């Protein structure tokens, strides 16, 4: 049944992309078309996710401290490819600084869980300014969240393409990374 659903989803996605006149898709649009938004379970079905979703849906400097305290255990492991943190105070400072420098919008797609572990799929749009340039980036990712008996997050590991989703869009750095990526695996 799952194979049939996957095959039908892929065929429908191919049909939609063939009929599209908007030009080539971005990497996150390609992913969403291929994977669909109902691959796993709906986020509304999981009460443990609600504190985390509330934090990310109202990601403002004023709301972050209380939301982090509700969603995360006092000590935990957090890694988003930029920082590794282990205490609420550090995570709160990091998130507040991020919210002050960038507009963040997250769309949660779905999740899969086993026991205390949840894999949560999402897309995130960041809007920020680097030097003279206003940048808007949308990326896809998965967060691995583990919860303690109190329903607090004790592990938060994000998996996403930080080069495509962030670094490529920076002046100078982006060009260098694109050259490097273009050279890796290229026929010599």
C-alpha cells in the first residue's frame, strides 16, 4: 500500500511539474513535489510537538524565553549545524539574537516517531541582510527531537543543507562554495 501511494505521489508530482509554466523549481520545491506533505503523520496528532511548534511559529525576541522554557528540559543537546548548545539560557540567547537579526518562518510538514524520538520535516524561510544585500532563503530540513518523561526536549539535532540554504547566498562565500561543489565529482 505504501509503495502504491509513493508511486502515485511520484507520478502526480511528475505530472504537475510537467504542466508547470513557472520555470525550474528550487531545491526545496523539488523536494516538496517529490516527497509530498503527507508522507508521515500530521503534526496535530502529536501533543509533544506543540511547545516546539509554538516556539517556532512565534519566533520573536519577546516570546522566545518563555517558549524555550516550556519546550526544552533544563539541560539537553542542541545542534543546528551552526551551534551546539546544552542549556536553556544559552539556547534562549542564541534564538533571541537570531530573531533580532532575521525574520524566520517555519512550515511544519509532518513527523514520524518511535518511542521518545520524533523526526519532524519542515521548510524554513529566513530573511536577513548581509552588508548591502537583502537575502531571502527557503530550505528544507528534518529535526530529530527526543523527549523526556515530562514531554520536554532533551535532544534537538537539525539536518539540512546549510550550504544551499544559507552559505550560497552570502556575498563572496557563495561563489566560492558553488565553485567547490561544481568541481567535486566533475569529469576531469
